[in-house]
C-alpha cells in the first residue's frame, strides 16, 4: 500500500547530468507543463536557448525518461539565482529537487 503523499515510482536508474546534448526539448516542454505549480507552456526552441545561455544546468533522467531539470544564472562573483526548476509530480518528494540544488551549488563553485 502506498501512502497518500507517496508514489510508487522506484528510483533505480536516476541520473543527474549537466549536459544538454541528449535533451529532447519537446519532452522538456511537456515536463514543464505537468507539475501543479508550473502549468506553463514553454516553446521547445526558447526553452533550449534559455538553458544553453544559463550558467549552470542540471538534467535528471530515469532510465532515459526526462523527469526533472533546472538552470541557474550567476554573475560569477556575488549573485546567483535559480530558474526553471521542475520535477515531474510522481518523482517529487524523493530528494530529486535537493540534488538539483546541490548540483547548482557544485557547478557554480567550480566555475568561480
């Protein structure tokens, strides 16, 4: 039995990457529409350009399926801001968002 706030998704093949080469931007656009706080239509080409222009990016896959992603902007010295972080609803509450944030921090520290 699964509790009301838990999902039955198993996290056996989750991968985190800062590489955008493998991103299917049509799929990414759909991922942004599904979470309840998002529900924003993102045009795939604009989404791609926004991520490519970002200081740090994290892409999360589960067995090849895009389940989350996000990007951060940074001036390289003092300030950074997180934009467009999204995790599919069925993967929320499993620590994926925390790992995305950790990835931003690591990427920003390595680049400064």
